[in-house]
């Protein structure tokens, strides 16, 4: 009996402890919920604002992408329409009036306009356009300005005195850019024009021996060496 009574008392005591633990756990959870709700009431607007900013930012980004695609398509269509004119003069006029949406795009349009003007026999207009592009300052790639400067000298031709052509081409040749060897070729032609045959041959041989020379430029330089009575060096790659 004593054992049975002690067992029952132990069970009742364990039950009371269990009930106490459950009560404490429920109170703790309730306190946590109250704290969570209090924090949400106090700072919930921050989370809502963050969600709105994320959703709004994504929507704006998609809108801008759509706008850019539409703008690029409209520019391309207008450019193709200008280039679809019947003759070079009309194409040059249409391109000259073209209003590109960015500085870089405008430079490309101006280069195209200058090319059409040259084809139409309007060398002075082409030279003026190319000169304006060459002197442009901004964030557009430097190669565009170098191309314009190179083409401006070619468009001007003999209207520019040899010394002026030399100065401009030496600036391009010394830059080490993609047009350096082409500028060297033009300098060799200036040497020939001024009667400096040996200087021209040395310059042309340097072009032929250059590691990054294109096949077409190497061929032209080699032919000019032979035409000037020179001999091709061992490093011609021929």
C-alpha cells in the first residue's frame, strides 16, 4: 500500500510538473507572439516599403528596357530609310539631317554621311563633317575620332599641303592604335611626293615586317617597294 501510494503521489507530482512546464511554454510563446506583433506594428512599414521598392524597381527596369528596345528599333528603321535613297547625294543629305539618340550613334551617322558625301563628289562637305567628328570631345570611343581624322586627311587629298598631311598622320602613327600602320602607309606616300624615296622605302619595309599588318596592307606596301625600285627584305612573310 505504501509503495502504491508513493507511486501515485509521484505520478501526481510529475503530472503537476508537466502541467507547469506546459503553462510556462504557452506563456513564453504568447510573449514571443506579442513581441513579434509589436515589432511588426513598429517596423512592419519598413518591410512593406522594401517590397514595394523591389517590385517597383523591377517594373521600372523592364519599362526602361522596353523603351530602349523601341528607341533602338526606331533609330535603326530611320537609318535604313536614309540609306535606302536612290543616290549618294540624297543619302548624304538624309544622314546629315539625322538626329541620333546618343553621341556614339551620332558619330557613326556622321561617318556614314561623310562617306556618302565623298561618293557624291562633295569632298569639302565630307572633310568638314569628318573634321567635326575628329574634334569631338566626350565619352565616345577614341577609335571613332581616329577614323574621322584619318578619313579627313584622305578626303582633303592634295588640298592639304604635304607638311600638314604629315603632321596629322604622324599623330595617328605615333598613337599605336589600330590605324597606326595605315597612317604609316600615308606617310610613305607623302615621302614619295616630297622625293624622299629612301625614307619611303624604310617606312614601307617597316609596314611589311610588322607583326600585326593585314594581308592587304602588306601586299600594297610590297608592291610600292617594288615600284620604287627597292627590294623586299627577308622579313616580308611572302
